């Protein structure tokens, strides 16, 4: 297949990868370096893979300015496994954990914590259909930790800044980690499945303050303890070799493009262009509250009576024009364009041109 036959994938994840990264993968599938074999075949305890892990961790530390107070580990089980690992490791015996509900995913995180111990809801936008971020919170200062979701993939909202709580901040950043710079010192734990901004499914990147790890009872199953990953450098058992390799290529690509400040500038520009179009459109309207619009997942719908039919036609015609993944999540409906790191400004411009053309035809 030639590059010209590729579609633009605006899906929420697994997401589009940069062509440079795909080209490197294509080469490495049969011949990885001087190993004489392909990347799928190398041993997880080989010097080649040790070099990949080392480089990957060093790049992540450098890009995100992570100090030695934090461990950088690679887990499996996606972000969903972190919904369980966080309370199992961090929820103290007679303690309680705060959760901020802003989406289906934070509800899922809370549900797992409820299986482990006492929880509180410190803020929720459920009554607003999750189209906004709560305006106020009631934090438990003594909480073992406070969990929030920095970017809400389904409803298309984001926290413009971290919630101001005293407890250790735990963040599900699955859909916006490394899309912009953050001050890591504000966090106790931050985690993200790689398949949106950081590569392919199979690995979850977890950054955790080392002192928090010691809370975990030794009785936890070995792969559910953060300690296991830290002490073994994420090599207690066979890790997802290919996904870590792809993560390494992705962070290298982000660094080569200018790092997280450059990623943020590009992501702002892309989202702004699409929101500007939506705000003047007579056919489409954005769903999320203006002040907390996500830069990663732009949710919108047709605002006319025949919305459903028109949205269906929109998806069909967009696919014919080479743009896919624009269907909204089943919990919200409507349409969604995910603008992760590997989506270019040109990709967004092409979508907007198509939307404008569709709008003219629909309203004619
Ligand atoms: N949290 C958020 C914010 C997500 O967007 C997703 C997946 N789309 C998840 C958690 C679940 O991630 P995983 O499938 O990697 O377990």
C-alpha cells in the first residue's frame, strides 16, 4: 500500500502513528539493528532490549523533567489495570481516597477503588452530563490520595490545571500525557496507556513518587505491586517488548519535533482551528462546555432536527474522502475528532475543508 492510500485516523485510540515511526517499525520488523532478527523476536533480557528500555526511560525523564524522586515503569493491562493497582497500593488501611468524576473512565476508576476500601467523591460533573469540569471540590485533606482524569476522552473535556488538593494527586492521563508540559512535582502518580499519544496498545506508562510505593502490603499479588516493577526495572516477567520499543520511537519523535512545549503549541493550534470552525458553523456545534474544551478529543454534533441521519451521512462521506474514526463514543453519540500528537495541522485542515463542504451541501 502506498502512503497516498492511507486514511487519516481521527479515532480515539488506538490512534494514528507518525509516518516516520511507521517507516522505522517496517524496517525493524525483519532486521533490528545488528541483532540478525526482527523486533518481535528479540529476547526481553537481550542487550538490545536493555538499551531500548534505558533509552526510553531516559527520554521520558528528559522530556517531562522527572526527578529521581520518581520511578518510571512500564506495565501491562492498560489504564484499566491502574484503576485497580492505584487503590491496592496506595489506599491506606484505615484511610479513604477522593475521586473526581468527570467521565465514564473516572467512574470505572472509582468502582475499582470501592472494591478495595473507603472512597469519597470530591467533585462530579455527572449532573451536567459530563460536558463540563466541576467548578468546586470538597477535598478530604487526610485522603490517601485524590484521583482525577486530566482529559476526558469520551465527553471531550479537560482540566485546564490540576485540582488543588493536599493529598497525593493521582492522574489518569491516558488521553493527554505528553501532549503538553506538566509540572510532575505536583503529582503522586500519573499513568497513561500508550495507544493514543505515545504509540501502540500493550504498555501503560506509570510515573510514581517512590515514597508512595512503600505503602503497599507485601501480600499483594506480585504483578499488582508497583515495587515489583521498580525493583526489576519492569522486567519481572516478559514485558510487552514491541509496545515498549514503539513507545521509545514515539518519545524520540516527540523530542525531535521540539519536545512538549512544541507539542502543546501544535496541539493548541490544531484544536483552535477546529473549534473556530465549529463556533461559526450553522450545521455543527461543539458539545463540551467552552471553558473546559479538550485539545485532544473534540466532540461535536449536528444541531439540526435530522441530526442522526446527517451524522450518518457525514461519517460515510468522510470515510469516502479518506477520514475515519469520527464517530462519537456510544455513551455520548454525535461525532468526535481526536487530535493526538500524530495528527498534523494539515490533517485537521483537510477535515475542516471537508466539514465546510458537507455543511454547504447539507444546508443547500
Ligand atoms: N482512561 C481514559 C481517559 C481512557 O480514554 C481510556 C481508554 N480510552 C481508559 C482509561 C482505558 O484504557 P485502557 O483501554 O488502556 O485500559
